[in-house]
């Protein structure tokens, strides 16, 4: 009798409702069975990274993550490689460790998606996998041992701390010691796997750290669509504790959340421009949904707009680097995740190595250090940029099919666009469409220069709406208006 069975990854994936999303495998925890997690990992190793001797593995703080890690370890060992278990750590820390040691990595994380879901991210020795790699993994056939249920009962080994140490050194070697002396920084800890590293780094650079709302249970923080509750918390904390800034991340530590001294959270795409300027980047790859302040702030900078998702940004960075070997290449996303595509020198003569995956620590440190070095408040850093403001939110529990149906309806009818996206400005006349962009979802620029962008989420049953305008209040009201009408269509059964 055979001691294993051959299974097609796609069939198993379809049966459990688990698939690749915007970045990584995502699904309900109940669908992420040991067999499925083993199959995805084994297919990754045999199809993308066959000749490997070691694989780094990490987890976020979701309670379901260790069980998934056990299945991943079993797959690595079945492939004949050694599993280096790095424990709970930020996704960019695991990725950086793997790249510096030229080994693949597997990160178990659901990022910001709801508590009942989780996921897996795969890294080649040279960085995050591509969309073509995802296709290879999905089309794979793997042998799953019949005793897998027994294998995943074993305890995980004590984690190696080498990856965390290496990641901390990336930043302690970059900025002047004591750069944050005299600064009082709040750390919104919740269940971020990066919370302890952030506090350690801030104290290393001289800041007084105020710990805020550390949680033992998992909290799905979305840095791209900050909740009203978190917006209110930021303002309250800044006032109560007299803070110079508040910093945080999403669950797996690859997306930052940064506030100014008033507790107002900065938009991730504005943070991206700040970081690109600080690093003197000459070439930038960014998704179609980020604020146009990117182009407006520096006409000489060469920019590529991509589909949403780090694999597309990475592909854009690679294209920019291949077009010009002297290019200083970075990328960023609307969620604040920042990517470094080439080795960069900064003003103090220090350099930072490439890390072509989302990182939260670099943008946090750049914003705080830039304000301190220039003797400015964090809010002052935004004063020199063109007045373009973005607001975003989402409709939850709406299927991708419904979202695509809505987008198709709008594409086919400009009157329906005008109806759904009518201007919130008092006395405004009917809007006229200037440009329609279908790079990812439907992004519409109107003659009044407002931009409304609808896009189905790749990770969860959600429809996201982004609005850019010359007034922050108008942008926020426009998002509320559009999504209110979408909800009404959904509730009436018209979607």
C-alpha cells in the first residue's frame, strides 16, 4: 500500500475555497487544512525553488498561524530541506533574512484580513514570488503523506532569533544614534507582530515610548482604511499623552500606520512620497490607486503605475532598474508598505540594501527621523506638497461577482457613473468624465480633477473605494456618498 497520495493543488484549492489573492494565499481558517497548506508549500518548493537545502518559516500572532506552520514544516522536510523556524516576526524581517542568506521563505499571515481568515506568503531566495510563480504553484501535483495528521501534531522547535537581529541591524546602522532624543512616541501595539521590534528601535534611537492598547487577541488593523474608532483613538492618545507621533502596523508588520503630533493618521501614499524624497529616489513604481502627489511633487521623477498588489509593484521596480542601471528605485502602496528596489545611499553616507517586499519599519523610521533632523513637527513635513487628498473605505460582505457586475454597469453607462458618483459639492453641476482607467478596477478622473476609483479586494469579499480631491473633507464625503449608494443597491437586490 502506498504511503502517500498524489493530489492536484488546484483541485484541493477549489474544494476548500482557498486561492492566491492580491499578495499570497488567502482563505478561511477552516479551509486552510494541513493537507492544503502542505500541498501549497510542496508545490512551491518543487515548482519554483527545487534545489534548496534550507527554508525560513515565520508566523504572525493569529492563533491559527502555528498550526499552519506545522504543515509547512512538514512539507519542507518532505522535500528534503531543513526548516529554519523563525517564530513570530514581521513579514519583511523574514523576507530580508531569506534574501541575505539566499534561501526561500514561507510566512504564515493573513495580514489585515478578518480574524476568521489566514494565509501564506512565499518568497524565492531573491524575493517575493511573481504572478507567474503563483500559476506554477497552483498547477502543481504533489504527494501528500498518509501520516500527515500525525506529523503536524509535533511541537514547533524553539525559534531562531537570527532573522529578528538581522532586521534590527538594518535600521540601527542606518540612522544616527540618538536621533529621536527628546521625542515622545506612542506605539499602538494591538496584535502587531512588529510591536516589540518597533519599541526596541525607538528606544535605541533615544525616544520615550508610550505603549498603547496591547492586545492578546488578534485585531485586524487595515492601514489603508483606518476605522473611525482608530481615528478617534489617535486624536485622544495624542492629546492625553502629549505625543510627538503615534506609530503602528498591520498584523504582520509590512504596512505602517503613522500619526502626526495631533494624532491624525497619515495616508500611506503620502508617507510613500516622503520616503521616496528622503531616499532621493529617481524612479518609483506605485499602484494606480496612490495619490497623484507622486507625479505632481517632482516632474523629473520617473514613475510607473501598476495594478494593485506588491507583485505588480515589484515587477514595475524591476522594469525601472533594467531600463537604467543607475536608477535609485523604490516602490510603495496606498497602504503605506514601502519597497526598496536597489541599494540606496542616504545623506549620512550610510546605505540601505534592497528589500523588494512591503516594509513598515523603514517608513516609520524615515518619517520620525526626518522630522527630528529638520526640527519639524510631523505635520510640517506635508506642508510643501501639492494639496491633493485621498480618502478610502470599503463595503464588506460583497462578492467579487457583484463588484465586477457594478463596475461593468458603470463602464457601459456614463449616466450611471454620474448618478453613483455625483459631486458632493453644494450646487455642483453634473460631472463629466475626463479619463477612465481600467488598470485595476475602474478609476475615473472627472473634469473637476476629482478621482473616484472602485476596486474589488483580492483578499476578501470587499469593494474598496478611493477618492482623490483638492479638499480632504470633500474626498471623505465623496467616499461616504459612493459607498452609501453601493450599499443601497446591494440591499435592494440590484447587485
